[in-house]
């Protein structure tokens, strides 16, 4: 509202003061009488006359250009959400499942010191056991795992991220080969655990792991992928007591009693809370470390019998111990077991998740699956699909309303159709732009393309309205030529100012703007 008021008041005042301050000269008066006398306008008008005389050839040529643009668009690189130019990147570290959190912390500090000594590194912040707190909307932290750590690295310039990333990957591979490490940058858009996720659903854990191994081999074989992992992580070795139901009933001890006794003797049981200022600290009861670290003490563990009101040695209610491998994590989605294989594009490859998916998706979809198992795609592909679905759910209705308004504005269906037929022609310029620059087409580019269609409709409405006014005094062909000539300068100036205003954004770096 304020901009509309300013346009109707300030602009006329400035024109009155500046443009009409002095009397016009003879040359200015002549130019005012015919402002389109220049060679540029004469050439433009002559081109329009030729195109209008050869209408069939013009339509065929435009149709061929549009078909070529649509065909060429298939060669445009696809990306779901672009990386931010914020000079921050993350290093995700995964040790084998079950690693003590103190060992995770020691390794993380060692890696953090190595990163801090690199040129261009301003700050490093690490979190042990979970991801960081959400400091921007697009960041999603990892859940709590004792074998997980994340290092957030801030550079003085985003151009220094690539060499530091290369150093981190090489240094970790030499000094901590058992660590599954991956690096990634902040994204412009929703982000999950990984950019590429393959969800495998089915009932049997062994079959799920076998299928995950095949999927992981395909992903790892692609040279542009970073580390490959799965959210069930590695299987853990456990010592499992073989509970005897007969002995348990006789002594009044069930499986839950055994679980409670083993938890207290090894992990520790919570006995209460200790208040220290405003903090409440848990009080954990457990045996000395020497007893907890020795598996030979298992037979001496005492289990409380509620019926006998006394402690019973564990060896009296079991038939021994078995050494087994088990899945420490079994995750479900929609009440179905699902194992997710995850990876990210390597920042050093210069490729996007869309480039990788184009190569690996056909091979993974072609894998033979047993009955009752299926594969779903998550990560950036799912996020982009959901975003586009939300966008295109209401977009047709909006375009329909705009089309109806256009018809009512001119009281002519033919004029409205002519205006809207110019929208697909935008691809004739869009496709070469993406192919020449090598920029991938993603969700943000889709928003820009939709905005461009709105500008084309606006220009078409103004042009058709100008043609209708010119037709009152001239024949139709001359009205089209004169109207197009009169609209050429405003459209070119509008496009030029828009490009000029956005040119700085293309080269702009927020490396000096972002501050913690």
C-alpha cells in the first residue's frame, strides 16, 4: 500500500520538477513526436513485419524451438536443494556401535585439534553423543548415540571448505580407519540424516541386512558418494543368560528380575536424585569397576527373589551363558521393520544427490526382492517430492483463477489464450541458460521459473491491452507492430534492472556476513 501511494505521488512530482523544468528543444520535440525513429526500433519493426507476413513459418519455428528446449532440458543437471554459501560444514563421526562415550570424546578431540590447525579455520564446535541444537531451520540434529559425534567447522571463506574437507577425510582414514566419517554443508531446504536414503522394509532382520549389503555395495561403487552406512549400525556381541523356566518358577525369579540384576551390576541402577543448585543429578548404584569389567563375575551376580525375600545366585536360575550377535537397533516405520542405507555426495566430487541418484537408482530398483519386502527412497528426493507436491496442490487452482481473470479483463477467450501460450516459451531461454552455466535445476530454480511465468503473463496483458487501444485507430497488423514497439523499451529496462539487481546476489558470499 505504501509503495502504491508513493508511486502515485512522489513519481509525478519528480517528473514535474525534472523532466518539464526547461522548454524542450527542436530535436527533443521531434523525438517526442516520433520516439521510435532510431535504427534499432526500425530494425525491430521490420523484423516484426517479416514475422507477421510469414505467420505459418513463425509458428513452426517457435514450435521447433520449444520442442528443442524441452528436449534439451532432459540434459540439465537435477538437484533437489542447493548448498548454502554459509562458510560452515559438518563432520559426522560414527564409531562401531557400543563404543564408550569417553572413547568417542577422546577421538573427537583429537580430530578437532587436527582441523583447528588448518588455514582458514575460524572456529570448531563439537558435540558428543548427539547432534547440535538447532541453530537454523534447515538443520536437523542426530539422535543420542554413544558412538556418534559431530564437529561443526566455521571457515573465514566458503572457498576454503574443499581443501579442509580433503584434509579431514585423509587424516581420519590414516589415523582412525575404524571410523565412518562423512562431511556435508548446510543446505537451502529441509535436511534429514543424509542426502540419499534407501529404505528397505520387511519382516526378517537377516534378510534386511542382506539386501542392505547389496544396496550399500552399489552406493559405495559410485565414485561421487561419501561414506555409506545404515541406521541399524553394526551387530553387537552379547553374553546372553540361558534362563531356565523350571528353576525360575521354583526359586521365584523371572526374566525381568534377571534383567534388573544385570543392569544394576553392569550399567547401574538409578537410586535417586542429588540436587546441586538448580541441577538435579542422578544417583547411580553399581559395583566397582574391577567387578564390572570382568565377565567371570557373572555367576556371582545376585538376583532378588520376591517370593523368598532373599538374593539368589544367578547360576541357580540359568543353564549357562551363550555368546551371540544381535541387532542393537531395530527401527520401524508405519509399524514395519525398516533398515535405511544412507550416504551423502562427497563435497570434493562437485556432484549433487540428483546426479548420483540418476546413476544408482535404476540399479537399486532392479534388485530382486523377496515376497513381503520393498524399497522406498528418502533423503533429498523425498523432501523435494513433498515440497513440490505441496506447491503443485494449489498451483493449478491459482493458475485457473488467473486465467479466468484474464478472460474477464479482455472479455475475450482468444486474447487470454494468446497471453497464456507465451508461458511455455520461457523454456527457450531457460534451457540454454542452465546448460551453458552448468547450474543444476532444483526447487529454488522451480520457484524462479514460476515467477518468470508471472512476469510473462504481466507483459502479455499489458501488450494485448496496448494492441486493443492501437486497433481503434489503425489496422490490426500495424497496431501489433506499434504496440510491440512501444512496449519494447519498458520491458527491456525492467528486465535489465532485474538482472542488474540480482547480479550481485549471484556473486555474493555470506562468508563475511555470518557470525556466531
